[in-house]
């Protein structure tokens, strides 16, 4: 018996209408569907596809054992997540070895800072794995501002808010356009780095890009509120143009 295919399906930034035709087709015919979520939550990827899956689809929720409970630099963090991804991989492999295909839901693009990559690297040499690319969350965010993010020869840098402040500041200083992701509880550090780089007043905060609750505002107008997980900061480039 031939093995099934594992599809890493990018869902785009959040609006189901921004998914690809291929993603929509795979979702509507899926027998097995897997997705990541935080324990006790429905999961953003699963919410995006509500109403698109067959009624008899068999769902497999992969619940993260940790999110922010353990510092990223603690060896226990990598050890815990590595075991988790190995368990998820084994589950998907057992299904595929029965000849059944599996659709893994991926927020944004599967190969852009997504959890699916950890499954892909563990499965690609053992099974057929196909990746369906998608619009990234950051593309949805800068589009929501109504301004081009880069012009001419602008250098665009994508940063994680989890980075040390000195690293953020250095990268921000030498770049023309910026995208800062994974902000959450790192917002004050990110703000401080933007100010030191002289880019704070030009920064935009986009919450829930392309989703019904989307909110777009200058970062300087956001006050002291805590940003949700689905937040991205954008600084537009102002480079060469005709």
C-alpha cells in the first residue's frame, strides 16, 4: 500500500477569502485535518477554516505543551517542544502509512516562522510532504496600512520581538523598512529599540490583520495597552521612486 501525503496548507493572514484555490480545494475534501493550538483554545488556524471542512473530517488538535511558561533560552523549552513535535510527527506518520492523506492547517505561510516547519523536517525524508504556500501575515499587515512597505532599493528587515533589545536596535538602525512580529509582552522593549533607532514615530501597529477585529493605528497612539498575540509593527520604507 502506498503511503498518504501530508499537506502543509497555508491559510493566509486570517481572511478565508485570501486563501489559495488549491488550499480551499484540499480543505473541502480533507479526511484528516491536523492543527496547532494552545491548550484550552480553539486555535486560530481552526477558526479560519470554520465551515470549510467536510462534516466527517477527522480532526487532530496538536496542543502546545508550553508557550510562554518557560523562557526561550531555558534548555527545558527546546527539550519539551522537541518531544512534542516528535509525538505529533509519529501520529501523522501512522495515519499516512495507512494510505490516508492529511491536511495540516498553517496560519500565514507554512515556511515563514510556522510550527509546521518542525513537522516538515521530521517527515520529509520518510513520507511525501507537499507545502501549499500562502500570503503571509506581515503582507496582510502592511496592506492594512494602505501604504507600500518598500520602494526602489529599500532594505526590508523582519524581526522577532523576542530578540534582545540591542539586536533589535542595531537591525532597526540599518534598515529602511521594518516588520516586527511576536510582540506580545515584549512591546516595551520593541518601543525602546524603535525610539533609539529613530523610527518610533513612523511605526504602525496592526492588530489581527485581515480579520474581522482588525485594528490599525500609529504605534505612538496605542498608549500603554498590551498588544494581542496577532499584532505586527510596520515601518514603511521611503526609498527611490520615479
